[in-house]
């Protein structure tokens, strides 16, 4: 006994977006669903949701989609939106059509604004999502910003001060780190996720962000091999790395 949860085959495949339970029954009758090479014709049978199931279960000769509980990283292109409320193509449109019909649905872990590119995490695992976006999590997120004006030189101190207030907000920002890359380019690491935070921070420092790209979340960096619009499943180690990463000095427990 593996101890893995059991789920009816028709429910599993319907939840993965392969069709209605009736359509799946028909696919099974036609011998299109196989487990370790054997046709599964009884859709009421329960299958164990083991880690290797999607590799052993085939539909029309292809390995089944990843089981529920997935985490993806996407290299979000500028111009794609994370919100159904905003006009324009959705980041979800970059996923295979079937993945958009999954239950539980895949949603982005937090948001990047429409014109921001780079590392976006997506999941159907509500518990994982909440661990990352919890206001208490303070997971570091690193961005590269291209700036309209040359840096003045005081930005690192202003961002690290814990005193900076964004326009219209009373609560000062947590300390953030800024690393100067060139006069018009900087990396910033933020430990919270306020609305358009990086752009508004540079605006508060008298500058304007021309392009913003997220390079890492926690200890997970966007690989160079992932082209804009591409996505990849996270393995167990990569998932754990999202929750790791250095705490900023100002947030470390004081002894
Ligand atoms: N800061 C921004 O301004 N935009 C983002 O998408 C993320 C951080």
C-alpha cells in the first residue's frame, strides 16, 4: 500500500481538463486510457495518486498531465496580464488549453503588473500560494529596473531606511535593498508586495521605471533557458527554494 490518496479515474481526468465524465467514459471504452500499458476501461475504478502516476497513465499514448498540486514558473512577457479584470492577453493563455480547464484552477502566486516581465509562479495548491503571499512571509523578490534618469546615489539609503512612504500610503515600506548596476540600471530586492511597489519606489525617489523584470523569488531564480512566455514545472527542491532565501538585515530577529 502506498498510502497515496485514491480518486476515481473519471474524476481525476475530468479535473485535469480531459473532458466531461461522459467523454472520459467514452475514451476509456475506446481503450485510449492506459496505466502501465494496460487499457483502463472502467472509469469508476479508483487510482492511487502516486508521484509517478502521470508518467504511467497515458491518454492517446501520451503521459497524463501533472497531477493536482503543481507549481509552475513562467517567464512572463511584458504585455500579458495576471488579472481577468485587465484588458489584454492573460498569462493563463500561455498555458496549454487543457491546463486552463483544470480543477482546482491554476492561478498566479501574487501578481506582476502588465508591463513587468520575468519570474511569475503559478499553482493550483492553495496552501502553497498562501505561504508565499502571506504578509508575514517576507519572501525576497528581486527585480531589475531600467530607469529614465541616472541614479542620484542616495537611492540605496532611502530604500533601506524603513522610512520611505509611497504616495497615498501612511505605513512606511519595509527596508529594501538596491544594488546599482549602471547609471540607468539597478536591482532591487523587496520583502513585501504593495501595488506597483518598485515603480512607485523609484517614483518616490524622483525617477521613472522604463522596464521592470523579476529575476528571483526566495531562493529561486529565473533560468536563462526559459524564454519569454515559456513555463516549467518546479521540482521538490525548487519549490523548497522559493521559501528559502536570505532575510533582510532589518527583519532578522533581534537577539
Ligand atoms: N513592482 C512593480 O512596480 N510591479 C510589479 O509587477 C512588481 C513589483
